């Protein structure tokens, strides 16, 4: 497998790994915020996103994590687990709610000209697997309401264990810096078509 197979994480590079380690060690990337999730089968993260029409607020992290932990009801994108690009797991799977799965599958990580535009409520969940292939946590992206973080197309980022304990949430620096080269593809890397289910 090639590193571009990686879903919505950084391409594998020593600089990315060093940056992640420094950021985690400094604790500078931990934010407060919501997690993405679903509302049952193929749901969206709308429950954790404020749609009151007022000023956008910080998404409800706990609600989004709860929704994201329903990922087994989503569609798995990759055919086989692949190496984690960010050192948070031995390997990963990518899960997307059914209504966003085709749009996510259309993003080719090898296409530098790829474009995408996901709506508020869209969610991407990366399932973290340990050395035995057992799920141990998740990395989450959720598209928050317009105005939450316009500089980064309103994406909310989070990491949690399977009990819902949040380790990173909000505008997470190491997530943003890794995904920045994919801004035209709505900050998503995708999974190479040959590596999809």
C-alpha cells in the first residue's frame, strides 16, 4: 500500500511525525469542542452542531463523540486496514455515514487537483486499531455550521477512546497543518480507489 492510501490524515513523512510528536508533547493542540457523530444508521453530526441561526458556537464535543462512536453503522471506505499516518494507532479504518460515503469515495488522494465540498453535519471517522487489530479509539472530523472556523472551512477535529474520553477537540493544530495541502478537496485526503471496498 502507498501512503496516499491514507484517508484524511497526513501523508507519511518524517516532518509530519516530528510535528505531531512536538505538538502532542507541548499540549498545544488540545482544544475544547465537539465531536462528530451520527444519529443512528448513516446519521450525521447535526445533533452536535448548533443550527439556531445565531452566531456559530463551539460544537458540542460530547454529543459529536457519542455520534461518532456509532461508526459501525456507517459505511467502511477502505478494503483493508492500513498503517496509521499519525502514530495514534497501529492501523486504521475509515468510516463515513451513508449519505456522505459516495462523495468521500470520489476524493482521490493522488489527485492534486481534487475538489470537494461537504455540507454541515458531514462526518468522517477513522477507527484506530491496536497491534491485534482491535478497535481502541477514533479520530473524528465533522463539518460544523458555517462560521465556526471559516479559515478551515468549518471543520471540527477530535480524538477519543471508545469510552468517549476526548483527548483533542476543536480546531486541532496538528490536524489543520496536516490537512492544509488538501484545502481544495475540503481538507480531505480520501482513500485511493483501488484500496476501497
